């Protein structure tokens, strides 16, 4: 028809004259992030540093000097310890002693 503008073909590439609401045929795909490989290495480094700092005696010293931070550490570690512990018939008993 001479007076009508032809409708764009759905499979033709989007040109500059096309309206803004026409989407390209191939959607942009986000690339996946690389897997976190450093986590086990960092954990080993932290454990080595703890041993070098004095191990248990260092942690006891920190518990006395900065109890809030130490108890935060206990709160982070305790759920993992309870989850990994073998199941007992009488349940789990936690004794918290104030320093």
C-alpha cells in the first residue's frame, strides 16, 4: 500500500530509526562470577596465624581483654561446632561462664 509505512520485520536487526520500545533479538546475558577459590586458603592462613600468635593462650587473653569481640567469635563458631558434633541422646549442653 503506497501511503502506509511498512511494519518492521520481527527478525530484522534494530535500526536507528526504530522506536525505543523495540528490543533486540538477542538478550544480553550477564557473565557468572568466578567461583570463590580463595576461601579455603584464607581459612588455613587464619588458623596458621592463630597458632603463631599463641593458640589457646592467645584466645584466652583476648577473651579477658575484649570479651565482646571474643563472644562474637564464639557465636560465629558455635553453631558449626554443634552441627558437626556427633549426636548424643541427651542433647547439647552449653555452659557460658562470665569472665
